[in-house]
């Protein structure tokens, strides 16, 4: 006989059935915590034995950049998958609740924190008095930092409006600003580097944010046939995104580390070590993506591909954290 709680109406069996969901929630929280620790604890191990000095606040800056990249990926992925859903025959009308407003607010806070660092001469401010807001308008980095702050604010407002699709424009501004920020004018052919970063960051945002929204959609649709079709369509686009990400990543790395020195720098510089860690993580992501694609093609139930896809999105979270750390470390440019 099943005992029923008179207050909640839930049976003991029902309560037990909810435990796996709670376990997944705990696992996600643990993974987020680990991802947050990567940029915070990463600088010191990466710099150990390289002879390079750690800049003040590297861990904090890396964490802010990780948050900024994640906040960019969420709305970009939502816009991408919502458009993809329209082409899926028999797709249920229900879609997951948008996280774009929250992502825009989080991105705004992260961009504001990074702007405060720029306003103090790329040093972590000890107090509000150290921040020279007016000085932001006098430098290229300061103007780009302000542009990102305003763009995330505009994206959040657009997402909260009756026309959330308009947030694509401020999000594009964030991507362009990040691409320009990553390549100062003192660099050789900075526009080439900015172009590579622009394509790389766009593809990464589509992949990470898109996969997250696909998995949320599959959970809402609860095994509907349209779910397998959506996952298959996303997988085909993701294969192209992976190819472009690989090509732009290799080209960007060769610009910073010439072929004759790349093996040495992968082990002897902080940037090279973190880049190597990112490559290893991306290899794992590619393997999981391939596993999901094989399941889509061969399994009796295509939705079983969601299992490796969930592992893929967790690993992509670690890639985002490593990427945030990578942008905060000294770049070993050798011309």
C-alpha cells in the first residue's frame, strides 16, 4: 500500500522518482563550480616555471571573461535554435522559457566589471575612487569596453520587449567589440586577427548556446518525434561549426605561435599550456559530438543521442572557462 502525504498529495514512490532530477541538479551545480574555479586557480599553475609574471587580477579578469562569453552564448543559441525549430515538421508549439533577459543582465555586470579594470589602467580597482570613467573615452580599449556594456544592456532590453529577435544586433556588436579588443592595432595585420576571432566567437556561441537550448527543448517536448528531427538538424549545423572553429583556431594560434616554435611554446608558456588544455577538451567534445551523431544515424530511438549531447554541453562549459582564462594570459606573440 502506498502512503500519501496529505499536504502535498505526493506518494512515496513519486518522491523517490524525483531523486534523479535532484541528483542531476547537484551535478550541474558542481560542474559550474569547477568551471568557475578554472579561471580563478588556472593562472598560477599555467605560469609555473615559465618565467612569466602573473598580472594583477588575472584570475578575476578570466572569470569575468568566462561569464561574458557564457552570457553571449545563451541568447545567441536561443535565437539560432528558435529559427531552426520553425523548419522542423510537426514541432510542438511549446518552447523553453527564454533565459536571454537574465543572460543580458549577467553579461552587463561582467562587461561593467571588465570596464572598471580598463578604467584603472588594466589593474583591479581597490575602490570606486580608483576608477576613471571619463578616461574610458580616451583609449581604444576603454571605448570597446563601454560599447560592450551598452550592447549587453540593449540586448537585455530587447529580449524583454515584444520583439526579442532585435537583440541580434546588440549581440553582434558585442562579438565585433570582442574581436577588435583581442587584437590591438600594434599587432601585425590586426584586422586579419579580428576577422578570425569574429568568426571563431560567432561559431562558438552558436554551438554552445544552441546545444544548451536544444537539450532544454527536448526535455520540454518529452520524447516527441520532432525532438529527434531537431537534434538531427542541429547536429548537421554543428558539424560545420566544428570545422570552422578548428580552422579559425589553428590560424589564430599560428599567428601567435609560428610553426617552428609552437611545440616549445605549448609546454613552456602559460598561453601555450592553456591552449593545449583547450585543444584536449575540444577533442573530447568532438568525440562526444561524433558519438551523438552515430546514435542519431543508427539507434532505433534517435533521442538516445541526447545522452552524449548532455555530456558534450557540460564539457563545452569547461571549454568556455578555459577560453576565458586564455584571454587573460600574456600572449606569446613572436614576429
